[in-house]
């Protein structure tokens, strides 16, 4: 029970971090700083957030695997794959893709190097994937809280 509480807390904290970074910190930078400086600062914040997301995802994955293994060993479930695991893996994939694929492509486009998409298109895609990840993590927090109440 304590492990499920901790898992719920982690998912909720991760959701809060994503909302604070994407919804408050980054837009605020563009309100008070010059565009180029705000972009650099926002990029740095999103890089830190991505690394934190990797840590959150790995810890949540390990906890969920343990929880599901315990349920399987006690005969309460016959599967080792759960919706929560799929959500965690989806969020992990989006964090890795955003940081190690989208971010370098955006930097290349910003530097004037040839890319398949413009900086604006890459930025829009990156933003959409970020918010999709935030929704996934929010759903995970919701699901874990509902499991805890049951």
C-alpha cells in the first residue's frame, strides 16, 4: 500500500513538473526576456525537465513491474503487462524522442542547417508531443489514485 502511495505521489509530482515547466516557466521567459535569450533559457529548462522525466519514468517503471509481479505471484492477475506500464513506457518514449531526436533537429534548423521540416514545424511537433506526454502522465496519476482508493 505504501508503494502504491509513493507511486501515485511520483506520478502526480511528474505531472506537476510538466505543467509548471510547459505552462508557466517557458511562456513566462518569453514575456520578460528577449526572444533569443528566452529561447535559450527555455531550451535549458526543457532539457532539465527531460532528464527529470527519464528518472521519474524509470522509477515508476520499476515500481509498477514489482507491483504487477507481486499481483501475479499472489494469483490476482495473469498478465504482466498493464495499462499503467504502457502509459509509463509511452511517456518514457516521448521524453527520449523529444530530447534526443526533436531537440537536435530543432537546434539544426535554428542554426540554418538543412532539415526536413522548418524550425516552426519542428517546434509545433515538439510542443504537441510534450503536451501528449503531460496528458499521459496525468492519466497515470489519475489511474494510480483511483487504484489507491479502491
